[in-house]
């Protein structure tokens, strides 16, 4: 029996060995890709943040959505302008004639505009999420960032930060107007009304507290809007909660219920942070009142976050 030539045998093996090696190389490449995919996903997840935490990607996405539309910028500007304008008008309208005792809290008077500026802050916070529901953008947001609690937390951080900046300008402008106008209307140091200055502890507390008050109003409104979803309904609920409680407090004849409303209604309690005189007669202390508002804001965000996780977009 004649043996096959060596060269032909090696050539035949070579023809079969080539495709086999290619298949093995392709399998190895596939394994490397599969092993690398979880690592790539892990890196992306770390950029987006661990489950339930805010990542830089989530914050950047929410910041981009707010700054690329004109509405939020105009509302922030309107907050500062309206607050300063109303505060200036209120300060200019009050005078203290000579020879008459004037029990006026000049710091609180100069910050009157905060009660009106908060309405625009509430609208801004409501629209920050309700617009996404009305356009359907919320579905895209939750597909790109599936950790829903982190999405709401990022919105709260961005909206709260912007309101803090606008509130600082608004409160500073209001106090400056009061500092300029009040001495000319009889509120002088000689009559027991020191010049408005942040160097005075009560004035500094009222100013800083008013800025925090506006930020908490924004967070409360964001939580309500997340739960309600509809912008018109959310704005109505929030503004009714803020502005109806003072009317009810005045209307009720029972001192007990009047005291309860002053202590636990978000606007009534929160604005005690502006009081600098007659603190012993308040239903709640200034920082305690701001704490009540903070509890309202935390409750609204928790409720909104829970409903955001449980319901379909």
C-alpha cells in the first residue's frame, strides 16, 4: 500500500487547520466582548450613580434640560424682580410720623415681597417636572436614567440651587431698598430703628431664612407636582395651600385653631423666620417655623418619589 506524499498530507491538514483556527479566534473574541460588556455597563452605572444616589450624569442631564429652555430663566428673573419691587413698594408706603410710637418690624417689612415671589418659585418648580409629563419627555428621561428616585433628587438639587441663587438676589435687593428708604420715612436709629444691616444677628437670620424659605417652597412644589403630574392642578394645590391658610387663620374665631394654623400651616409657620421683634408672642419660634416648612417639603418629596416609583410614566 502506497503512503500518501508528505506534502499532500500536510497541505490537506493545513486547509482544515486554517478555518478551525479562525473559528477558535472568533469564539475567543466573543468571550472577551461578553466579559467586557458588564465592565462597560458598570462604568456607565458608576457615572450615573449607584442605585438611589445622584450621579454626575443625572445632575448634568437635569441641568441641561432646564438651561436649554427659556422659561426657567425668565421665571427666576421674575422672582427677583417681583420680590424687590413689592418689597420696595411696601417699604415706601409706610411712614412713622414724629411723636407717635410705631411698632413696625422694619426687617420683615422690607422682606414683604417674599410672600409674592414665592408664587413664581412654586410655578417654576411645578413646571420643572409637569412639563415632562405633558410632552411625554418623562418616558425618555426614565429610560435613559432608570433610577427614578435619583432623577427626582437631581431635579430637587438643580431647582433648589437655582432658587437659592435667585432668592439671594431678591432678598439682598429688598433689604437694600429698605436700608435706603426707611430712614427717610421716620424709621431712624434715634427713634429705636437701627439701620438695616446683615451685621445684626436678627436681620441676618431673617435674610438667610428668607432665602431658605424660597428654596423649601420650591421643593414642596416639586414634590406636589411629581405626585399630581398635571401642571394646572399642581399649581392650584400649591398656591391654595400657601395663600388660603392665612385667610383661614384670620377668619377662624377660635384662638386654639388660630394658634394651630399659625404653627403648622407651611406659609404661616415658615414666614416667622422674618420676625425680629415680639418673638415671645409668636405661635412658633422662627427656626421652628422654618422647620415645619422643611417637614412639609420633605413629606411632599417623599410622597412624590414613592408615587414616581410605583406608577407607570
